């Protein structure tokens, strides 16, 4: 049975609940409260998430979340929440030297508050991020142009050349 892909509002709700659970866990352990951040599910590219410290926001990649649902909740959300916690505890207006993003304080929060081994990068399969391409060719090989580049060629706004043979790329006729 295939699992359906959650909608953006469902993702937002799930992420909000998980972020709140991480903050509640930290509050119980540390004996203090923290404001809840704004949560956005609009991140693109290869990163799974990011923490914006000064604006107290968390951003998450919806494509990677949908493809790695449980690992995302178990690893990525605590990772990003830990950045905000470190900023609140050691960085924000403390007059101290800058706290390193994945330094000893962040590693400590990951281990001691969340019981996780600190990891600075995810190991998710990035194939889900692949964009569709349109086949083009030159004299030496076949190329895949992004839809955006293909549309520019079709509108006469751009021409692309092969880096190897320097010849112009031309669309490959599609069987019809």
C-alpha cells in the first residue's frame, strides 16, 4: 500500500507539532520557556532545513520532508530547533564571541536534550529533487536542458553550446 504525499497544510501542521514537542522537551530539561518560532515549509534546493536566528524562524524543504517523512521528524526538526536553542542560550545579546553553527554548544544540545548524535548534514536521497529535462544534442553527445532553458530557446531568448565541442545545442525530435 502506497502512502499518500501530505499536502502543504498537513506538512506545516506536522512540523509545527514536532517543533513544539522539541521545545517542550527542552523547556522541561532546562527549566525555562522559549518563544515558538515561525515555521515555513518553502525551502528549495538540497538543504533539508535552516534556522534563521535573528528572525526566530525555521524553514523546511517540503520535497525532502515528503520523501523522508519519519527521518525528517526524528533528525532534521531537532537539528534546526537546536540552532535556535543555542542562539537563545549562548548567542543572543550575550556579548560573547560568536557561537559556531555546529560547535560544542549545538552538539551538546543535540546529545543531551534530544539524545541524538550530532550530524551536520543529512544523507537523504536527492533524486527526488531532480527536475525534468528536455533532450538536446550537439555533434558529440546528448544533453538535458531544464524546462526553463528549453523555453528560453523556444522564445529565441537564448542559445546554448556544448562545452566539449562548442557546437550549438539543438532539440532532439521526440517520437510523436
